[in-house]
C-alpha cells in the first residue's frame, strides 16, 4: 500500500468525513449528509462505519472491529484486515479496554467505554422516521420540528396489539431532547449505553450517505410512554431465574440463543465474545484463557 | 360577542396569473377561469368574521371555491392574497404570517378539520383509536392510559362503540368513518372546527344523526365552526350566518334565516326556490 494513501481514502474525502463528523457532534442526533465514497466492498457491508474509521484513526492507535459482538465473524475479520492493510502503523486488538477506536455492527460492548475511546456504529437505515414517512423532504420537516408523534402512534398500536412495545432492534431514541435517531440494529439492551456515554459514539450509513453522533455525556431517551416505560430484553427463564451464559456463567450480559446440536436443548451464550473470554479468564486464570482465545 | 376568526380579502389563484385575472373572472363573467392567462381564480376577496360558538355556513355550487377558502385557513394551501386573524386564549395570530411550525401547531392543537373524504382526515393504516392518539401525541400527551381514556370518551361522544376503537377505519361504514373523523378533530378540544361536506354521500338517516351530533358539539362546547356544503338543508339546520359563493366570489352573506326568506342575489333566489 502506498504510504501517501494512509486510510485508503484521499485526503479530501477524509476531511469531508471529519467535517461531517464535527457537525454531527455539534448537532447531536442530526443526520449530516456526506458524499459517501465507493469502497472496495458493497455498500451495506459497513462502508459507512468504515469511512468514519479510516478518516479518524491514526498511526499508533489501536482498533477493535466486531460484528454482532464477535471479533471473529467473516465481516469483522474482513473489515479489520482491510483497515490494517490500508492504515499501516495501527494496532488491532480484541480487547475492548485496549481499543482507542471500536467499529461495530449490531452491538455495543458490555464493558463500559471510557472518555478516551470512540465507538463507530455501522448503520443500514439512518432515519427512524422512514417507517412512518416515505418522503425524505417531509421527514426533514418532522425532524426539524421534533414531531415524532407518528412514531409514538406506532408504539401505541404495538401496545394495543401486544400489550407491550415489541421493537427489538433499531429502537427510536431521542438525543439531547430533540432529534430522534435510529441507533442502528443494536438490541434494546444496548440503548441505555447511549445515555450519558463517556465515549463519543458516531454512526455512519454508507449507502444512505449520512453521519450522526451521540456526543459524550449526552441525553439519549428511548421513545416510550410515561406509564409504559422502555424496557430492555428480559433473560429470565420460566422460573423467573436470570439465564446465564453456558460458557462463562455470566448472568448479567446480553445473551444469544443457540440450540445445542448434541442435546437439542436451548442454550445461551454471551453475545460479546471478548466479554465472555474475559469472564472465563477471571475464573480460570490467564494461561487457560489464552488457550481458549487461540483455540 | 368574541371574535374567533377575522378573514379579509382572501384570494387563491391557481396558475401563473396575470393583472387581468381578478377583473375578468367572477359571477359577472360566469367563470373562474382567466381568459387572458388561463389561471383558475378559485376564491377572491373572501371576507368574514366568525364569533365564538357560532356556525358559519359556506354554500355554493360545485367549483365555487368553498373548499378552497377552508383549505387556506387550515393551511392545506397557501393563499395568494389576503389575511386571516385567529384569536385564541388572549393571543391574536396572523395566520398567513406564521412559519410552518407555528401553522402546524395551530392546525394540530387549536383547529379541527373534517373532510368529505375520510381518507383525507384519517390515517387508514392505523386503528380508529390510533388516529385519535396521533393528535393527542402531537400535543405532547405522553401517558398511554390517558390517551386510551380520552379516545374512549371521544368515540363514545361521537357514538362509535368503544369496543371497536382498535379496529381499522376501513372496517367502518361511511357514517362511522365520519364519526371517527369528528372524534379525531375534537381530540384536543379545539375552539375552531372546519367541516367540509361532512354528510355528502351518506344515507339520509345517517346524515341527520351526524348533523345532530354537530349541533350537540356546538351547544356543549361552544366550538366555532365553518360548515361548507352545497346542501341548503344542512345550511338551514346548522348555520347561524351564511356566505353564498359563486365563481370564487362571495355574492351574498348574512343571517341564514334572512338569506333563506329574502335572498337578494338572483342566484340565491333560484337556489332557494328550487329547494322548496
Ligand atoms: N389544485 C388545484 N389546481 C387547479 N385548480 C384547482 C385546484 N384545486 C381546486 N381548483 C379549482 O378551484 C375551483 C374551486 O374549487 P373548490 O374545490 O374550492 O370548489 P368547491 O366549491 O369546494 O366545489 P365542490 O362543491 O365540488 O367541492 C374549481 O374550479 C377547482 O377546479
Ligand atoms: Mg369542495
Ligand atoms: Zn390571468
């Protein structure tokens, strides 16, 4: 790779992403348009997040890339090796606490982020209003006036039909008391982590050419009713007992559900693989955990 | 009596317009189409006052500009000229000088609109109760139980069974859809209601029941209303005062009884005679 093209994008494109990012931080939750570049992978494969990462990471900094909580999935591996290849001099890690910049799809790490860390979320659909208003011009007016009554009507209809709010991902969340964002397909579990996050959270939609932000220590309130509050996923079993991860035993993390191919039973495992590994390490001592990570 | 709305010189022209538009259209020329430039002068120089608790009728044949006048006041269409002042809770609003957000706030919270076509007034993708909820949510009511309660009481007031509030509007008869539209319009207790041909196309018995409901609302809530219709019977029953429009102009106005008993304009005379 050509040293002059650190970060794959040309300097003009990187500056544009940075300018859009500054504006996004200045207007929390507002979708800032930018001229999303063609990347050597299909839009929809995290190109929005990737452009943010490429424009923001610098030599000597440490990167973590996850997809659905895992560092090892094909998408995460591909993105990580692309960034490593085009950004010589950066380090990579799978450990949340070691990363300066974390690019993620569908999850926010379980381990609380710090002020000196930056989280980049990949976004397929940036506009929370798209489900209730097809015209982008009219959506802009609604955003401008913070008129989210039609989203609330959807919640109302949900409660009428199912006695609860059934939205599982992309939960509409009001940032800093005005703009409602689509926080990307993170589970409800992760939505409270947006609120007053010490770390800057940037969201990038490549196909839709939008960048928006939840700046540090900014209010993030999921839309709900005064008497039907927002709730995260409930991992209790039929006896009201909190389920735990079959691998590490953690009973406070977001769990993925699997069917054990041997027994046919439903089992649960931490969705955040680094978290799961670190829980194991604590229990088993460091040497064994390294084996687990390598094997 | 307290004035609620003061409309002065309201005009609406569709088309690029020319200096002759207003001079060469109207009842005298028996057209609303400008012969020079082809613009439609849908309404011109409409002026009236509306007082608290009053029902003002706007009557006239098809195409005379009745709906146009109301659409401008409800911000569905921008007017070409004129002013309208709305007096509410000690404030006066120059309607056409407000910005879009202010206009939408008034339309959502202080006005109600009921259209002839329920598809214009109701969202057919959400339940009857959801339609009412939408208006309440726009006014920042954010308690689910309160919204349910209010929707039930509005629907029972307009005689829609509360059991049916979670059904989709398409399941309802035309008369029921109008009742849901009226309930939605009333959701925020607006002091001003626009009703555009709300009974047109309904069975006579259904029409009578809805007209009764409108009178009851006026008497109970002292809501001011503008009722648009081409039906003399509706005017006779509802309107305290009436404007008669033709080719975009008001050709006669006054107390409804007077207009019906002693119409001044030849057109009104024929209209009244034919309805007897
Ligand atoms: N968007 C538009 N573009 C051009 N002309 C229009 C438009 N809307 C209405 N008009 C014309 O303006 C005139 C007045 O229309 P309006 O709908 O106000 O009549 P109306 O009195 O309500 O009639 P009706 O009893 O049929 O509802 C008509 O000639 C109509 O064709
Ligand atoms: Mg009409
Ligand atoms: Zn003309």
